[in-house]
C-alpha cells in the first residue's frame, strides 16, 4: 500500500475514499465455523442435538470455567477467521441458517444476533448467537483488561435477526443466574449511557416473567440491580458475578431459608 494512503484509514477499509462498494462480486467464501459452548446447563445435550442435526459441521466445547476461557478455547477450535458461538441455554431458531458472512472491509469486529427470551419475551442480543472474530478473542484472554460485558468490550455490530430462543428457566439457580448477571450489565449501561431501550429492558426483567421458576427470574433480576448499586464503583466485585462458583454461593445466601 502506498504510504500516503495510510492517513485515510480510521476504523475500516471503507474510510479510503477510492474503494468502490461493488455488489456484483463473484466470490464464494467458506462458511464460518460453529462452536457450541456448554458448562452445566440442564438442556445442553438437547440443544446441541438440535443444532448438530441442522448443522453437522458444529463443534462442541464443554466444561471450561469462565467466559473468557471458554471463548478462548472455542477460538482455538475454529479453522475460520470468525466463528459462530452458540450457548447451551439457547435453542436454535428454526429459520437461522448461519449463512451470514462478515464484511471484511469494515474491519475486525464481533457480530451479535438477537435472541427471543421465552421467560419475559424480550428480544435483543442477550443469549443470542455471536459471530466472534477469532483473533480478537485470542488476543483478549486476559479478562482483567476488559469491561463488565466481554463481547461489548470489543468493536461489535448488532444484526437484527433472531438466532435462537433463550430457554434458561431449567432450574432455580440457572434461572436466577441468567437474570442476575444480565441486570447487572443493564444497570451499568443505564448508568453510563442511559437510553429508553435499556431502561425498558431492565424494567421488564425486574417485573415480568412467565413459566417455570418465573419468580426466580424476577428475584435474580432485582438482586442484580441491588448488587450493582452496592458495588458500581468496584469492578473487582462486579466481575465476581462471572464466576459460577461465586454465583452459586451468592444464590445460596439469598435463599438459605
């Protein structure tokens, strides 16, 4: 690349004014890998079987503690520049086919797909399939340098397509855990960059739930808001909520009677 071109680039290759956005490229790109990530979820095997039946090329990673560790190992399993991460508490949406391909000229980023929450009916990126950029994940193994939300700590984009159903209400603890962790992140978003959408999502989590273990969902959501307000200025305390053993002990302390 000529040296005088470099000054044009900021966040993506399209920043260069002489790149044309053609739509008639005759290029066939290899589909990105799919990695199913599970730990202790009750429906893990069932959801994996559904995914594997539709996408036989799916790889599975099981039993790795810590989000950053699991994603790091998933990235090592991938043979493509990006990989779809599918999480065990979700059931694949019948119309999602993993055909999405990243626009490489936009630069390195993660892509977040929507999820339909079956407990409170919210539909956004929480629990959704994520198309992770492999090298960005490999370079981010040290979670201490990241924010409270692993994925959103990196450059990312949202694809408004429903990828799965979030069926996390399979036990009291799993139900509470998902709600607790999500409302901590929503509380921080509302605190740092408030929007009407974030405020609405937080309100729904704290007040609406149907189905089995619904009250554990509402309790977990409110416990998450409470925990964030107590420790909003202490990132070390907030990041404890991403460790399953710590969460189990905290859950037990809330329901010890």
